[in-house]
């Protein structure tokens, strides 16, 4: 749709070409103003919002295949008068990238590729024009040349004796205040007296020497402007005193990066806090990880429109909150008071909606106590994070690992003394890694990277960490490849080797540690909780869900029994042979799916919509299961919404499945000892219509 009559617009073009092969890039470019709304003289209403445009054959086009046109940022009389455009580029298979630019109304056409910064380690600054100080002086009613303006800035000489007295008095006050602050803030262990005495002794002597030197220099050079020189001397003296004192009693890390990495065994870090158990990057997720003994966790960082840093993985709020749009378009107060995370959608409605958490709160709470992986996700968060650490947390390098993608710069963190973790893409070449090697302390590889490639990166000689790990089977494979650190979204389960429970509490309506959906951080694969009566289900065609919380099952001398209630809320009358059930006796918690070649073998029980009960053994060499027992077990056809109780007995020599309610509804003991692993889970079996999916409740594991 064209702009209204009288509203200027500028046509823009943008093209992307793949650096690998030279073909056209594909993806989207979201364009939005950096202000909520724009008022243009002579036009009704306001101009607000933005647009998301496709890159077709590498070229930017609107929804009608036409060239994109944008409002200029310098329209006369517009309110606000100064603003810019934000572009968020999402090229398929790559990290999102954003940039800022301005448009002039007198431009015939603008190539967006020519007005943005392309180097990922450069801050995205935007020049904003304004009047000079001389112009402001003239506008205030003064008259004269620039020389007159400069002369007006020079005041009469001050009283040097008074300035010196002021310097000494303020220095003493500053030292006393700094000592009191330090004792209060940084001496929780009870050593305030000793730290104070040492700090005062060293700081006073050091500050007095620097103040006297600065004062003498000021007296000699201050004939024309003594007051100014004394002020500079005061600032230098106070800064020197504070620096000297800080070296004595700034907080010391209770756990440093080097001491943590020096501990034996595989290191477990909290991925997004514990993002597959608690709403990711919330205080609840971080507290959960630390409460369960983790000594390291990840904090991803983005910035709002006022420059405040928040713990958030994505550039936008769309995926993890009930709001939409880029975080950097929201005010700090709005984020703090109005935005809630939507963890209930993936983790269960038993969760209370959690607020977003400012980075400062987490640094004040955990810096020095645990190792923190800090990563600025957006380019506009880099400089604010660097500034915050340098000015407010100068001791951070001892216990912080700077985390970043291989495509970004590591110059600043290495200059500041930080350890660095560089995570790479599955397809990153050796040449790319070689170019970063001198600035990297630890490499990062994904769980999707082929094992052979992981081993090659391990062979480079630096510690390698992997993400995101939420299965014990992933841990085993990564450790076999030589990976020494695991960024885990379910760290309590991944680090463990035993079952955490023998009976379900699904009535709590919250995801349990050890629950392993087919895909992590995926709403569709998540376990769904009913509003009443403690039922759970998998709202995904042929979906499965591992129950690692109860695994591995520890058998008694006679084996073990799995008991669970099951129901179908809707019967598929068009095909009564469809079925759901359970899989069990697997040696690993790797994913299972019916009628698919699975990584490890086991058994599965099915209960068809016509009431037929069967046991199968599945193997790693064929898709179909191997039927066990002589014949189908005919039970009463399920009734929609009616509970049925299923039992599976696994003894050292046999397996047996039964449906309670009739003594004849059993397979009887079947002699089979092929699989005796302790991992099991829920299965939608052959059901692709999720309305007819099974539901389960009241799971119990009993030793025989």
C-alpha cells in the first residue's frame, strides 16, 4: 500500500549473497523505527510499527514483490524530530543480526548495505546531529563571536589556600566513606576490622603522597586558574585513594574460573539457568541451578531502550514472554513492571509467571560465588555490558567466562583478563578456528555436531564444552569424544546416574527434572498437563516422552513392575487399530519412536482403540517391532474418557503385560531376557491424530 499523499518516502534496496558458493541468501529483514510512533504535520494519526520483508533471490521486496519504501528520518516538523531505523536481519541458518541507519528525504534511493556497519566487533553507533555550544550561547541571548563565547567560559582565579583546604577535607571524607562502604558491602566473613586497618593505612599514605604531589604541581601551574587546578588535584587524589583501597578490600571470588576448571571430572554448567526445568533466564532458573549445587551457569544478555541490561536469550520477546518485538524498543520500567515470561506454556501451568531479571541483580547475587558465563546476544548490548563490568565489577575477570560466537571479537575480554569460550557452528572450518585460536581459552561445540568433528576440535588441545545437553546419553557420547564441559538445560538429571523418584506427582502440573521430550526447548514436544485429575499427554503426532526422573529402574530380586493408568479421551472410530502405550527396558535415555530404527533396543506395549493388548521387542536394525507371545490379548474396547490400569512386570527371565479388570487380560509370562535396561517412557505409538492420543496418570514403580 503506498504512503498517503504528501508523505515523503525513500525507496531502499538490500541484497545478500552467500559467501559460500556465491548464491543468493534467503531470509527476512525486519525494519522498525527506534521510537514508538511518529507524528507528521498535515497527516491524521501517527505512523507506528514496522514491517518484516522477505529476501527473495537475495533481494529485498515487500509483500507484493515491489521495492520497499520507508519514511525518511528527517521530515521537517516531524515529532519526534530525531529517530532512526532498526534493521533485524535473519538469514536462514545464521544468528540474527541488527543494525541502525538514517534516511534523508532528498535521497533518490538508498542501499542499506552501504549505510550499516558490517564488522561484528564494532559497536552500532548512530550519529545524531545537533546545534553547537556556540549556537546555544547565541540562542540564550548573548551576542558576539566564537572568541567572545570562549572567553565567557573563563572565570576569575580562585583562592588556592581555600582550594587546598577543601582538597584535604574532601579527601578525608572520601576515604572514611569508602572504608565504611567497603566494610559493609564486601566483608561478610567478619574480617572488616583487619581489612579496614590495612586499607586505611595503605590508602592514607598513598593518597597523602599523591595529594601533596598533585597540590604542589597545582600551585606551581595554577597562576591563571588555581581553582581549576585544585579541583583536578582533588579528583586525582580521591581516585588514587579509592584505587589503593579497592585493591585491599574489593570482594574476592570464592570460586574462580581457574579453580573451578582445576576440579576433577566433567564440568556441568546451567544452560539458561536450567531452561528445561524452569523458565529460562529467570531468577527462578538460576536459583534452582545453584540450590542444587551447580558451580557454573550461563547468563545471556540483551539491552532495553534505556541501556539497562536484562537476562534474555533472544533479541525479541516473542518466544519467551507474552509480549512481542525487540527488547531494545521497551523502556526499563515497562520491562520491570509489565513483562512476564511464558514458561507455563512449555513447563506446565503449575508454574507462576516469572518476571524478567536485570543482569545487575544476578551479578550482585552470584558474582564470585559461582562461575558465570556472560554473553551479550545483541550487538547493542556489547558496550553496555563492557562498561558495566569495568565500572561496577572490576573483580569480575576472576570468576566470569566471556562467552561469544566464533563470528564476534574477543579482543576486549582478553585485554581485560577474562577467560573466553568461543562456540562454533557445526560447519565452522579449521581456518576460521585458527583465526580465533590466540584469543580463545575454551571451544564450544553443539550436541548436533558429528562426533568425528568434535574429536578434531578436542584434538586442538584446549578444553571443549558442549551445549545444550539434556539427556544422560548425550553426556556419555560427549565424554567419549573428549568433551570436558556440559552446558545442560536439565543439569540435576544430566549429572546424576540414579532415579529421583518411584511415583509420579503429575497433579502438580510442572515439568519434572529428567523428562526428556523428543526435542528440547520445543512447546509441541513438551508434556501436557490436564487441568484436573493429574493426567498428562503428548500433543504431538507419534510423540514420545522419556521418564528419566524414574530411571534407571532398580529391580528387586524378582525384577520390577510398572503400573500406570491410561485413557483415550476420543476413540478413532475410523481406524480402531491405532494404538498408544509405553516403551521400556532400554539401556539408554536416547529418544524412542514407534516404527522407527532407534539408537538402542527395548520393548514396547501397545493398547489399540479396539482393546487389543500386545507386547513387542524393538531392535536397532529394523523399523517394525518383533511381536512377543502367541496371540493378541483381547480386552474390552476402551471407552472415551474412562481410565484403564496397565501393568508391566519385568523379571530376570520373563516379561508380562496386563490390563487390570479381568484375569484373562494378560500376556502371561513371556520368556525373553534380551533387554534389561532401566529406561522407559510414554508413547503415542501409531497415533497421528492428537485428538485420539493417550493420557496417563498415577505412575508407580515397584520392586518385585
